[in-house]
């Protein structure tokens, strides 16, 4: 098979190129490339050297491989691309390099998207960059749900805030389970408060017929928080803020900003 172009090599055990890429050995990798080593060789799990470098956050190796013709959107056996792996590593440098070489921010996957992976790793920098270049906020994985589900389950509040301010659907469901269910399960009061302020439905029931409050211990801080909102409706100003966000839809505050609304109002709509 062609060693530099778009073609893949045959399945093999781990190669010296994979090893150098993973370990960040740029000099050795450069020598291997110059000697004609295949940069698109795949292992038995379809991992390419670019996958290996991206997963370890080896930006210089990623740059060398891309310059040598590595396939930017190659899929491994799970369907993940190098961009997914770079987001999993939380390496903003690798993410920028891959995107600058044409990596798809929304590859057609049946598994976790790059945005899912960034939320899983808790890299708010990667989440912001992916949102800025058009990542699908409602990408759905059969195991994880949406990126918002992932960020809430892992308690990455900065990522949750970015997703919500960008217009992510706070009540998106995975088997009828919402992000608020996740927040209740991890017993995070700050997360519960944030989701409710964005219109999280405290009465939503999952496939077991349970509300978020059903996953809290009686008299605990999360239980008291949910009980408060069950008894006390959102104020008029809070309801207006939720309505405006919903009217804006996806990329909520970005869309509102284009309407020449005063900056103070946009600040008001943001969750700080």
C-alpha cells in the first residue's frame, strides 16, 4: 500500500511509528518518515499513528504526521477519529492542529463525538473551541446521551456552563433521563442550581418513573434545593431569561448578540 498518501497499510502489530508518535519522540518520528515509513499504517484495532499521538497530546508529532500525509479523519475500531482522541486528552494544541488540517468537528459517528470527549475530559478550552467551530450541541450517543449529560455526570461545571450558554437543550433526554437527573445522582447542588436556572425540568421522569429529587437523600442539600424549587416557582425575571434562551435556540447567546441587544442584557442572560 502507499505509505504517504491516502491509502492505509495492512493491519499489523504496533509499529515504530506508533511508538514514536505516542511517546512524543519527534526526532525519531521524523527519521522514520524520511526513511519512507507508512504514516497511515493501522494496528489490529485500526489505530493509526495519528490516533496514538493525539490521544497522548503529542502536538509536535501530530504536526509531523499531518505534514507527511496522515489521514486526519481516520477511524479506529470504535469509530473514533484523531480529533476525538485529542479531545479525550484535553490537548487544545492537538485539537487546533487537527481542525486546521480539515478534521471534521461533527464526524458521522455512532459513538461519542469530539464534543462528548472534550466534556468527558473536562477540558473547557476544547469545549469552547469546538462550540466556536460549530460542534453539534445535541449530538447523541446511545450510552452517554448528549454532551451535556456527559459534562453533568462528570461534574465539569465550566463545561456545563459553556454548553448551556451556547444553547444546549437543558431537558434533552437519554432514556427519559435528563441532565438534572445526573446532577441529582452526583449530589452536586451548584450543578442542580445551574440547570434549573436554565429551565431544567424538576418534574421530568426517567424510564424508571423517577424525578431528579428521587435520587437524593432526604434532608440532604440537593434534596432541599430541589424541594425548594418544587415549592417555589421561578421568578418572573428568571422565567423571562429562560424564555429568551429558548427563543434563541441553539447557539443561544451568539444568536441574541447578533440582534444588537445591549451587552448588559446579554450578561444578564449568561450564567455567571
